[in-house]
């Protein structure tokens, strides 16, 4: 009896140790990378139905023929995807109760990048805001589960601070695969799209084109970026390869971010949140 109890005790201790080790393992994020793969097409997004909560490693590629971004939006508990869509169709960029959770920014066809962003449990959608896309292909719903695991973000090569209304670089971008740690110092929400300028084009050409995308040919390629978070304290990381050239950091956040479908024409880019940078040979 005593022997049996001791065996049971040993087994229970062993199980407790195993449980503690595995718990610790997932907390550290070591080897727990569960990439969240998102593919944009012109007909909508391909993505998993469910992902764990926590810091997610998003692997994003645009397989479409137009520029697409992938904004992660957490719906409020009472809100359906249809209700969000109808608010968007009536002109709202920030339907009441829904929360932006960042995501990969504007990305040209054939380009890809990785983003690390923290997700809380709940019902989400993926939506692209480029050039009226938010009104046509249906957003892709997905669930963030209550299970938590963290993918470890890579060590950054530089930090970019998004503040009202400028980009502050701590470090510099070089030609290579680069990890950018994006911090929003605010006080407003911000986003950062990265464009690679075509020969002879300027940041002014980019801002003008972004307002009227169908007027003439594009002055730049969209290299991705990081979209806004309602919780501006959240740090987001991105990683991609950069070739030498002239680039523009650009924030298209509307100056007014309430749920009303009015007065959202003035963007942070209009207020000066545009920065040209050069990546040297
Ligand atoms: Cu901004």
C-alpha cells in the first residue's frame, strides 16, 4: 500500500514536472513558433480559421494583381461580420466597438513580409483598406483562441517611433534582411507603409497617388509595413529584405478616427507624416 502510494506519488511528481516544463516552454516561446500564414488575393484572404492568442508570427504574401494590406480587426462581442461590413459600406473606417490589431501594411503583388503582433482571444476579421477593397471582397473571419503561446520576435536592427506626426528612426535601414521594431509614441494611432520610389519620383508623388490611386501609373512599389493598433502601447515587429534605393515611410491614418463616416479625408501624411530615406548600395 505504502509502496503503491509512493509509486503514484513519483508518477504524479514526474507529471507535475513535465507539466511545469511544458508550461514554461510555451511561456518563453521557445520552439513554439506557430506561423500565422496569410495570403492576399484579389478575391480575398486565405488564412487559418483559428490561431492561438499571444504574440503571433504573421507570414504574409500578396498573390493578387493589386496592392493589398491585411488589417486584423477584433470585433466587439455583440458584432457580426455582416454588421462590421455594413458599417464600412455606409462610410465608417472605424466601426464602433471594433478594435484594430495591426497587421501587414500595403504590399505590392509578388511581395511578402513577416509581422509579429500580439492578439487577444476573440472573433476577428482580416480586411484590406486599399482603394475601396474593404467594400467589395468579403473580409476573412478567424478566431483567436483562449490558448496562449508566444512566438519570439527577432532582435531588431532598428527602431522606428511613430509619433504625431513624424517617423523617428533609431538606427538606420541597410540593404539586407532587416527587422524593424515599430513603437507608437502617439498620442494618436499611427501606421507605417513603406514604399520604394521609382526613378525620378518623390514622396509628394506617393502622397498624391495614394489619394487618387487610379490616376496614372504608380510612382512606387509597396513594400509592406505595419498597420495601426487601437492599443498604441503594443509594439509590432516587421521583417523583410531591402534593396538599395529611395524609400518613403508614409502614414495614411485619418486625422479623425471616430466611427462617424465624415471628416476622414485629411490623413497624417497630409499633416507631414511622410519621410524619405535612402538605402545605400
Ligand atoms: Cu500617423
